[in-house]
C-alpha cells in the first residue's frame, strides 16, 4: 500500500500532536466534533485509519461501512467502546494508549486518599456554610498505613511508587503479576482475601471483566477492617454500589471515593446522599499532560502497526 494513498480521520478533539505525527506519513482529516456512531459510519468509508476517544461505539455499524479501514487507534487506556472480536474478525487492528494516563490517574487516587483521610470535602462544605469547628473532624495520616492495590498494571504500579513518599506499606492482588515483578515494584503480592483483611485503604485499578464485575461486594466488604477506606479509579461495576452504600452508611467503611460509576453518566445515586462518599465524573486521565501523551502514543503505535515506522 503506497503511503500517499493512506488517509486518516481524527475525531473527538484529540491533542494536535496526533495530527502532526500522522501527517508526516499520510493525509489527515481532523474533525474535532465528538461524532456519534451513526455520524461516524456515514463518513468513514474512505479512511484507512481512525483515531478517536470514546464518542462513538466501534462495531458492525461502523466497521461494515469502512472497507478501507486498517487501524482503529483509540487515544484512551480502556477499549470498552470497541468491539474487539468483530474488529479482529474483519482484520482491523485496534491500538490504544495504555499507560499514557497512568500518572494522572495515580495522582487522582492519592488525591482521593488524602481527601478521605482528612475529610477535606466535608470540612470545606461546613466552612462555606458558616461552620468553623476544627474539632469536628477526625483526620488521619497516610504514614504507616497499609495500602492494598487491586491490580498493579500501569496505574497501580505508579500508585505503588507514589506510596513510598507517604511511608505506606503496600499489598497487591493481581493474578497476572509474578512474585519477581512484585518484588521489583516494592509490593507484597497476596490473595484478595488477605489484601482485604490487612489494608487500611484499598485502591482499585483493574479493568472491568466478567471476573472483576462486583468483585467487591457484601462478602468482600465484610472481610475488610472496620473503618477501612475504598478508592475506585479503575472501572465502574467492579464495586457493588448497593453494598458500598450500606457499608458507608453503617460505618463499616469510613469513606469511599470513585472516579467511575457502574452506569455513566451517573447523575443520581443513593451514594450521593452520603458525606463520606466522594465522586468525580470519570476524569482521572483528563489532564492536558495525559491527553497529549495518549494522543502521541496512539499515533506512534498506529504508524508502527501500518509498517510506516519501525
């Protein structure tokens, strides 16, 4: 395939670095709109490469109208919006930017931990409403606490690194990580049950799969220390939200923070009634630094997959 014939379509207002990288090897069309699936399907026909984030669902309705498509490059860590098996069946390679948002998500996880341990959201809310009473808050230090990491991929590994600055000991559960790799990370690899029993704060960084769906539910919460904290910066659906609500309400869990919810966007939830629950709109990787890094990684990997760059 001659390089001058290659055409790329970039949608979703991806950082301009992607167009700069791809433009050295192919003709690039940039449409900054977050095209929905039907809109994308109507324009995809001439393109060999699609770069996007998550506005459209990539499955039969798009792939079947893209006879020239060779690569779907998603400038994201996750690929929940792509039908991977159908792409594979049709010979379309799927590229992501795994690791590109690790720093941003890891820093958010620690922001959550500090906010939970020091009760920052509640204190801020009280002061703004006219209540100044520092004795009302029972903040705790991270120093000397045990952090339990559920999955130590790109994000979990960085959380483990950051934990050293806070003087925390780290346990990890990850069936895909060897003991040797865990030692290199400075974490102790344990069973999920041991991690739940021994951790003061549990931070989730796993993908959502049939195996991880509701892996934190009533039995698992019962194993946790009374007054433990839970952070989910992985995927919604890993934590059973109804079980978490009951545990937060009863005090079994001292606090929980989530950047992800089981159904998104989630504008209403019983969890939102609780002062010891913090939520953000799945923006862990939504920093300028991470967005640029992911655009660059996805573009470079796409070119390699096309054989245009070694």
